[in-house]
């Protein structure tokens, strides 16, 4: 075998290993976002979604949910896990790089919220959810995604 053939085979094997090494969510665990960041190195590529949005808000919601009623806690757990599973399930079809991950992750929120029962939450519960979010950072990030 020539050096080029060996180098090509190494590239193919290492690339396919990277795709199969994508971390899989194991329940609603905020550390999933950190594991995914470690795997993809998105911050090095100009995307801070996994650490500064995914992980950050996951932790904020988990902290707040400790004081919320059981139904709202279930919503937080179900929607949080859904968001993680959306990333994992679409890792090969819709996510090609860190920027597409970020865009897809934002788009997944409405799907996961509806699937997890957001529409059935009371007005007070919806206000509790909304009060957890720093809306200026969300709108700023969403504006950046729209311009890409």
C-alpha cells in the first residue's frame, strides 16, 4: 500500500469514528451540552450555543424547577430532554457544522415545547418559564442566526 492509500484510509476511519462518537443524551442532564462541546469544539469555530445557551439555560431551568410544582418540573425535564434528543437524532441529517447546530437547536425549541405540553401550562407557569429567560440575549442570538 502506498502512503497516500494509508493516509486516505486513516482519514476515512477517523472521520467515521467522529460521527459515531457523538455523545448520546442520557436523561435530562445538562452536562450533555458540555460533552457535545468537547466533541465538536464549537467555541473554537465561533459558536457559543452549546455552553453559553444550551448549558446555561439548562442549568437555570433545573435550578428554578426545584421550586416549581411537579407538572412544571415534568415539563422542564421533558422539554429539556427533547432538545437534547433533537440534536442527537438529527446529527447526520440536519447538522453539518456548529452554525447549523445552533440554528437547528433554536428551531427545535417550539417543537419540544409543544410536544412537552407548553400549551397546557397555566398562565402563571408560562410566566415562570418566561421569567427564566434573558430575552435580550435570545433576540440578539436569533438575529445573528437570521443574518447567516
